[in-house]
C-alpha cells in the first residue's frame, strides 16, 4: 500500500496545517515518508550506564558512564590552557578534557564523588576520552531516559516551538500509526536474507529509536547498503547497455597525418604516461564499440597533446574531431595551440564560440557539414542543434566538471553513429571512486609530468608576514613575471567578500604602483571579465586580483606567483587546482597560502599538506578523508545522477564494494531488468555468480530503480 508513506504530513497526529508548512519549508518534509527518512544526525544513549571497558569502535553515540574523578591537572598556558580529569569507572580509566570555563569547572568538580559523565567518547591512540562531557552528581532514583535520536531543527523552527523532543514525538506517532505495518520491503528478499540485512521496517525504527548500539549499527548498515545497491545497479545497468548496444566507428589505421605529426612536428618527446594513454585510446577506438573514457591528468601533465593526437587518429580514418572547452578563453587558447601543430601537416582547425560572427559562423557550419574542417575547437556553441558534422568521430571534452552527463549525451545525438568520447579532467578523483561514480567511463591516468618542470615552492604565510610576501612578489615582477592574487568567494557572504576583494585590489595597486593590475570577479559582465582576463593573458597586466572565477586551465606560462588569500577557506583540491596555474614554465614558481595566525591547529595541519606534496592524487585523497567526497570539487557538478543521503563514499568503501557485487549478480541473474533488447555483456572471470530473483523481487528492484532515478532515465536511453 503506497498510501501510508505518501500521506500528507499534516495528517500525522501532532502536526496539522501550520506545523506542516514549517516542516515543508524548513526541512522539505511533506509526507510521512519524508519524516521517516529524516534520520537523526546523531544519537544520545541514556538507556543505561556503560563501562569504559565495553566501548568499542570509533563512531559511538553520546553515552553515559558512572564513576569518580581520581585527579585533575591543568596543562598549557594562556589560550592553550586545558583541564584534564582522570575518570575511573572502578575498573578502567578515561581522560576528560575541557578547553574553556576551566576555572569554574576545576572549582566545582571534586575527586572521590560519584558522578555520571555524559558525552561522545573519542578514540585516540587506543584510548577513549571525552571532550567537555556533561557532568552531574549520580542520583540512583533517576531512571534512564533511553536511546534517542537528535534531529536538526532550524532557527526558524525553534521560534515556532520545534525541538528535538517534538521531532521525536512526531516520529514516534508515525510508528504508532497502524499504517506503519503496511510499509513494504524495498530490497529483494533474497538479498535481505542472503546478506543478513535488517528488514526495512525494523531498520527504520532502529534508526530513530535504537534498542542498543549494535542494533543502530545494523540498521545504518542496511540503509547504506540499500542506497549504494541501487546506485550501483543503476550505473551498472547503464554501462551494460552501453557496452552491448552503442556501436562506434572503427579506426583501423594509424595514418599519414598522425605519423607526419609524430615524426616531423612533435616538438618534444612524449612522456611514458602520454604514450600509454594514447595506446589505451587507440585500443578503444578499434573495437567497434563507442569509447567513453575519462582522462585524468594533473594540471600541466600534457592532456592537450593527447587530445590532439587522438583526434588525428580520427582524421586519418576519414572522421572529424571536436574539442570542447568550458570557456571562451580556454577554447581560444586551445585553438591557437592546435593551429600551430596542425598547420604543418595540412589539417584544418577552426574555432567556434558564442562570439563567432554570424558570417564566419555560417561558413564554419557549412564546412563542418561538408567535411572540409578536420578539427573544430569551441565552447557550448559546438552542441547547438544547428551544428551538423559530416562524420564526427571523436569528441573531446576538456575540464569535465563544467559539463554534465546530459551535455555529453547531447553530443552523441549529432551523428547516426555515436562519436567516441574522451573526457579530460585535472580534478584528481581517486581511482576507486571514479570507477564507481562514473561507472560507465573507463579511466586513463597521466601520472607523470613532462621533464624539466621545477616543482612549485609552496609556502604557508600569515598576515604578520605580509611584507615578506610583498618583497617576493616585487622581486618576481622585476624579473618580468606575472602574479595571481586570489580571494575566496562564498555566496552567503557575498557583500563582505566583495569588500575584502576590493580592498585587496586597492592595496595591491598601492603597493605596486608601477605595474598594471587587473581585476576579475563573478559579479562582472562577461565582456568586462573577458577584457580583464585578456589583459593578463597578453601580459599587459602583470598582476591579477581575482576570485576563484579565474578560468580553469588558463595557461599563462609567465605567471610565477600564486597568492591565495584566506587559504583556509578553500578545499585542498581547489588549492591544488589554483596552484597549477603557476609552474608552467621552466623557472621557479611560488604558491603562497595566506592563513590566519589564529587558525585552528587542524586547519594549519590541513594547509601544511599542500606544502609537503605536489601530487594531486595524494592531495585529493587527503581532501576526501577530511571532507568526504560529496564536497569534492568535480564529483559534485560532474553530472552524478544521484545524491547520497546516508552512505558516505569515503567511509563506506566496504559496503560499497559489497553493494556493487550484489548489484552485478542481480543484473546478471535477471536480464529483464536491463532495457528491452539488450543483453548483459559477457561475464569476466571473477565476476560474482548470478542471483535469480522471484518475479516479485524483480518487480521491487525495477520499481525502485524507476522511482529513484526517474530524472536520469531519459539520458540513459540515448543511443
Ligand atoms: P594540461 O594537462 O594541464 O591540459 P597542457 O596540455 O596545457 O596541460 O600542457 C602543459 C604544457 O606542457 C604545454 O605547454 C605543453 O605543450 C607541454 N607539454 C605537453 N607534453 C609535453 C611533453 N611530453 N614534454 C614537454 N612538454 C610537454
Ligand atoms: Mg588543459
């Protein structure tokens, strides 16, 4: 019965029209389902007293322990002072730590008195501790209050009388409703049993009101598994269909243009990684199936050359190549680079962007259709419906994260035969994650920089070092170099940010009066922005003060200093991208991270990773550990067809691989779940054995996939 879950939340006991409105506007809770799946963000366990010895694992809820303090000591000086109390439950010891109100706490707590401490135990070096626990005198007559969830309640909700307690009551009213028993299992029963998962109805109850920590863990595991199972099933289904259905051009020969370029024009030796990747691409384009490959390579690793030589393979086989960039400036730079390489071998390259004049545009359209143009470089203008190719054999998309999957799909529609697709990105996504989230893409990695590059020297500096930084900038300017100064732009606080950006611009102009300074931010008109960027690209302006809107991939080899203000506001991957704007020439370059003297130790540690390594993959992995992949640049706008609510790709790796394996088995055992007329690709050695489902279970999977990925169905159907 779908009825219960889809019931309007206003009909729930305790809600009504007014509260329903608040729930909808503040938390997007409109139905019983929404409330049921609005899980607590943490739990409080006051169901009983724990002993220190039984604590296990590193993600414990806040819980209570009975015992006595044995000793107190103050450590450190001034703002760094802290109070440490050693607490004993009669058998084992645990440290409690306070960083503020130290005098007051030290004065009010005593040793040798029975207390109940309450807080979240943190595991560090095999020992648990609690930071700022709640401490109260032990009162044997006070009953335990249970194991409860804590819910997010916004400020607006608070003003209207919402509390965690009220949320708990509302959820509990849901469970008391007789309709609750009608909720149906959303995983195939074979899987629930086979993987020993907690059934849905139990799991939901345990998520909100766990019986104990073990039950909560099992419930969480089930919810995460389910989420990842469907994501994987969706991705695998899509890639199996693609594998079996989408034919591609067969590029049999390495021909005259490629060889002519390789032997006579190529201005340097290819790196080993470039050669390997070109081989991978060549192998793909021979199979008769459409290539769909992600090319990851750190900034400056030479992806453009790989793109160009791959397009030559298309040209040699009677096809055209297209290179699409996210911005006009980037497209123009690519165009100029490619013209220099293509002219000597008689390959015609043209540029098509939003600002191409009407007459020129018409001429290009005609030449693309007749096949006179071999390679076209451009922006989104390339995927307008008016653009028709004679035979587009390879489409290369640079800087993937600005284009979604839907746009990729649009390019395929341009031909009767789908072009091979190569997506290039400098955002290093750890390989395991890439395979999972991009499932339908093969991944190639350029993990080697061209020889002779000097690694960028990265320095962490503070406001107190301003003069030293100015001196460094000054000396680089005198040597003829160019400098970027970048400010963060955070939307909620745009006014304030703009002010600090403008002040930075003013200060820079005053400090370096003899150099032209250009100024770029997101609020500018595109034409003005382009003009300012252009001043810098042409070297007329020697300093650029900008927000992070500065174009990804812009190549100004003469720039040797990148100053990043308020560096703590950036993610590591973003810092790495920005740093990649310098160090493109042979001379020493600098990246200066301006931090706050007062920043937390953790922040400083995070920033110091940047000073220790220039390896984008290490940085990206560190970033993912710290922030979780949801926040990672590149995964967010890359056209992921899903959001994760309970699972976390960075932490739930094991559940993820299990979910992927089970999803693969289910699809293999039930080809009916694939699109009509499509057969699963042949099993590879090591693939898990197929799991046949009952008709009922297969229907459950089919319907969940439909509901969960309704929006992405249409692009997955494009062939
Ligand atoms: P990215 O991967 O960031 O797009 P580019 O393709 O812009 O990097 O390459 C950066 C610079 O390195 C360019 O000037 C390019 O000509 C040069 N380059 C590329 N491959 C090599 C190589 N094998 N040896 C020397 N220089 C190279
Ligand atoms: Mg590039």
